[in-house]
């Protein structure tokens, strides 16, 4: 590199630069060690994808500082690391998720799922039985005394109880046990009341409580018997199936869900790759496709109308008040950009209050002047009009500012020439002003379109996409756009959270946005400028 | 005769002008009302002691600062903690964004290296994907980092700032690099001849010249971070850590109609810093907007 300390003149300068390079190397090593420690811990916790990203970051930093040929990377490496970690990796993660069943019922790994299913138990109708006596405290804590066929006895607390021993022997004087009866059951236990047969038999809670240690659980089976619970499912590792011990059904592993031949499924399943199923479901299931068609259509209408309305109003103001003879321009501008100066979330919340159908100021005024009270929140078309109104309010100052700047840069001699040729004011606007304007602000229009296409805040905060679409099987509303629909699918769906499916729609949306962005970049000559050699 | 006709004509032209002017002012009045009505309404709500959406009047009876006092004293909604959190996170994010993007833009503008163009194009393209779509991933990355290094994980401002920084490259680098390209390279070359290294060129020569674009990117980054709400809401679940936008949204998700006055007071205070920045720095911001920034 010719611009690397190449023209250093004196020895003194050289030694300074070697001291500073020593310091940077030292800092680099310190950073690498810290990141190395984090990486090691991540690997130990089993977070392997993230571990890989961290290893790449460490390599990048080391290379940037150690390989002279790549020293320009020093300037980018920190930003690039953050970018890799929080822009690239999340996108890759989302694309991967799109091909999995990640979501409610499939949030855990296969080993965890096997463990959870193996822990499920059932109360056998025959098998080892105990005699039992129960005790209840004032706080509705229970104890169970049991005696098996070999006459050995013990007392068990519920499985959920913590802190104390769950199982203990019957020793008078210990654990608050008083005298014992002929069978060996305590007559009194301090803090508890012994329940007689009738009370115990009618106690609603008792038959639902599992007593004892997690691996040896006892439950009351009948007024005279308690029994030890058995594992409901037996896992066969050789062919990865579960067998129901009670009725013998076999469950086969089908893409992360153990499914029987009759279609019944075990819960939970595990997180596994399921190929294109999410995309297929997205295209074929009527309950999903129906709302999606509505949502995508509205998404395009919303973005187009928002752009048209804000652009036209902004341009109108710029044209009418752009006249240099018009006094008070500056004051007017200061007033008119006010909507733009308020953080949009706050504005949306304010409008939500103003348009509240029962209590808001807008409807109270409409009511008293015109005698109407439109239901902005519950009638689909009114909700859409309300959202477009709010968005126009939010967005027109931007276009007012942008177009008045752009109008001034149109040379005035073009207008003079047009006037000489006898063009009317209207013609001048349509034939000269607008085409020239579109050339200069076209890229911004595309950017604005993309921004509104994904204007999550407005849709979500205003009325959360409502009113709901009645035929939808997922949470979907008439003002939902794709991004708010995806968000609800991932976090608030009526069918439980569905990250996999939400990710699949995200991937489709990624592609749509990428196409629009590429068009924008072509328009702006951004690509050419990237390549320019200044 | 001809003179008279001329007079008539001038009269009609001045009359036309006058009518046009009146029409313009009428239209301007309508537009001004449309623009500032919500603001007036929220100001009136904030000083209206009724504190209720349904009974609030445009001109309140017994106006006073009751709602503001309640905002200060409400222990469930620590409004000023939220405001402080927002300012803290936004300032730190802005400063770090500026340092990262300025340095990266310097490399992209001044060095010629393999993969420079494709890297820049990739950064631009990736930027256009809303990171909200990858929010599940962002959440789990934050959680996993937090399991190892608690101060950068979930429910920390450090973790939130880190996520914001991940999206800082992109349009900002683009604006910054474009501006740097307009600074002639002769300046650096003569400095190199005099024995300056890259760092000195960057720090003593280029950086001072970047002040206008630093102001623009700084303001837009501050405003964008201050107004961001959905990522902050996902990553920060502890009430005392939340930002003011999240707080206001939570405030209105409950029985907001009965606390409308207090909400209005909060909204007004939260909006004020940004409104002042905008009105004072109008011209710089407009410059940045026309260069391709979209309000976030």
C-alpha cells in the first residue's frame, strides 16, 4: 500500500509509529481474547451458529491488524462486525427458520422433546397399589400417607413442593407427626388435618395431585387405593418411535412430530427442518391464503395511496406557495412542517385518541355539526380511510420540503421559452414541471414507497391491523399489511406463535423488497456511483 | 380610449392577484389548522384537569398543571426514567453510529481494495430489509449473548444499542461516502507527501470538513433511534429500563381514555426535544432529506 506510512522521513517518526502500532496490536489482542472467551462460552452453551459468527469476527479483526495488505479493513471492521451480527446473521437465521417448523409445540430440540414425552405418565388401572390416608393444611397443602403390600409405609408431599424432602418415613415426633394408628398412619400431623374417608373421597383436588419424587410418583386411584404412576410412552431409539404403554399405539417421527397412523400427534414435537412445507401451506391453505390475498392487495393500495396523497398535497403546497412574491412563506413553512417534527409514534397515538369512535374529538364534532358518527375502528373501509388520512398528515410535510427544493432547481429559462411558445400555466405544469420533478425526486418516491410498504408502526399502533377478518384462521385484520401480519403470526397468533411460517412470509417479503430496492438503485445511479473512481 | 382599456386591464389583473392572494391565505389557514389541530388538542388535553378523553374540551375549564404533576408522581409509569433512558440510548447510539460510519466511509472513499464495490452494494441492499422481520432472530441472538455476557444481552441498554448499531451501516455510509468523494484527494496526497499517515489525514484533514454531513446524519440517527419502538419493546421487558416511546405505547394500551390528560402531558414532553431540533435545524435536515434519507 503506497499510503501506508510509506514516506516517513525520520527515525523519530518511525519509532513513534512503531510504538503506536505496538499499542494497536496490544488492543487488538485484548479484544480478541475477550471475544475468544465469549466464543468459548457460547460454544459451551451449545449456541453453535452464533459461535461461528464470533469466530468469523475474531478472524476479521486479526486479519485487519496483522496482514498489511488488508490493513484498510481496520477502518471497517468494527462496523462490519456489528453488521454481520445484527443484520446478516438475523437474515440468514430467518431464511433458515422458513424451512423449519419452529414455533409453538416445536420450540425445543429432539433430545429435550424425547425427555419431556418420556416424563409423561399415566395411572395404571391395575398394578402395584397402596393403602392411603390424606392430610390437608389450612393453606390447602396436602400430605399422603401410604402403605404397600409389604407393610412398609411412608409419607409423601406433592411433587411440586420445594425445599423440603418430598418423601419421609413415619417416625412419631419428627416432621410434626403425632401418635400413629393401628395401620401405622399418623393420627395427627402438626399443621395438617387428617381427612376422613368421606371428606377425602369428595375432595376435588386430591385425585389430581401427584405425590412423591418426580421419578416415583404416586396418585390416588380410588377411595381405597393409590398407585404408582408409570411412564406413558416408551422411546425406541433404534427406529426413533414412541410406544404408548397403555394402549400400544406406535408414534412415528414425521418431520419433528411423533405421529400415529391415525394422525394423532404427541406434544411436544421438536424443531426440525421441514423443507418447503411452510411455503406450500402459504400457497394452498384457504384459511391462510384468504387473508393473505386481502393483506397483500391492501399493502400495495396503502403504499401507493400514501405516496400519491402525500406527494400531491406536498407538491400542491410547494407550487402554490413557492412563488417568491408570496409573503409569509417562512412562517407558513414552520407551521406546516409541525406534523413532521413530532415522533410518528406519538402522532399515531394522538390520532388514535382523536378518532376514537365513541369519545374522540373528531366524532364529537361530526356528531354535533353533521349528525354522523363514523366507526373508524370497526368498519373496514372507514378504518382504511382513517389510516390513509393519518398517514397523509404524517407524510406531506416531507414532500413539501423535498419538492420545493427540487422546484427551485428547475431553470427558469425553460418556463420563459414555454411562455413564448404560448403554453398555458396548466400545460407548463404537466409538460415541464412534473416530468423534470419526477426525474429528480423519483428515487425518493421509490424510497418512500418502500418505507410505507413496511410502515409497521402506523398499522400496528393505530388499531393493530383491525378490524379482524372473520374468515381468517390466523390473527389478521383489514388494515394489516404484510409486515404487521408477520409480526402477529410470530408473536400473537391465535394458533400459537409460528416462527417458521412467519419466517417463510418474511423471506417472500425480503424478495419483494429486494426487487423494489434494486429498481430504486438503478434509478438513482447508485450502482454507478459505487463503482466510480474519484 | 386605448388608455382607458389599459387601465381596466391593470385593475382586473390587480384584482385577480388580490383574489388569488386571498384564496391562498384561506387555503393556508385550512392547511395550518389541519397541521396543528392535533398539537393544539394535545396541549389543551395536557392542561385540562378532567384527564378524560370523553369529556375533554378544546378550551379547558380550570386549566392547570395537574396532569404534569401526576406524571412526575406516578410510580407505576416512571415517565422521566423512560425519557432519560431514551435520551441516553439515542445519544450513545448516535455517537457510535457516527464513528463507525465515518471510518467505514473513509475506507470506501479513499482506499481501493478488492471487493470494495460488492461490499458496498451488499451493505446498501441489506439495509433495505426492515430488521423488524428478523425480530425473532434478534431476540434470540440477544438472549444468547446475554447468557454469556450479561451486560450486552436482553433487558440491557447495551444490548439494545448493539442491535441498533447493527443497522447503522447502510444509507449513512452511503451519504457519508458521497460527501467524502466531493473532497479532493489532492489534499490527502499532499499530506501523505508531508509524512502524515492515514489516521492523521482522516483525523486532522477530512474530519473537520465533514461537519455539515455529520450534523445531518447525527440528527437523523438521533431522531430515528429516539422514535424507534418495536425493537426496544421486544428486547426490554423491565419497566424501569424501557424507552419513552415504549412507555407511551404501553400507557395507551390500557384504559387510556381515562388517563388521556396524563398521556397528553407525557406525549408533549416526549415530543418537545425532537420538535425543537427540527425547527431550529430545518435547513440542514432538509438537505439530508433530499439526499435520500427517509424518516424512520
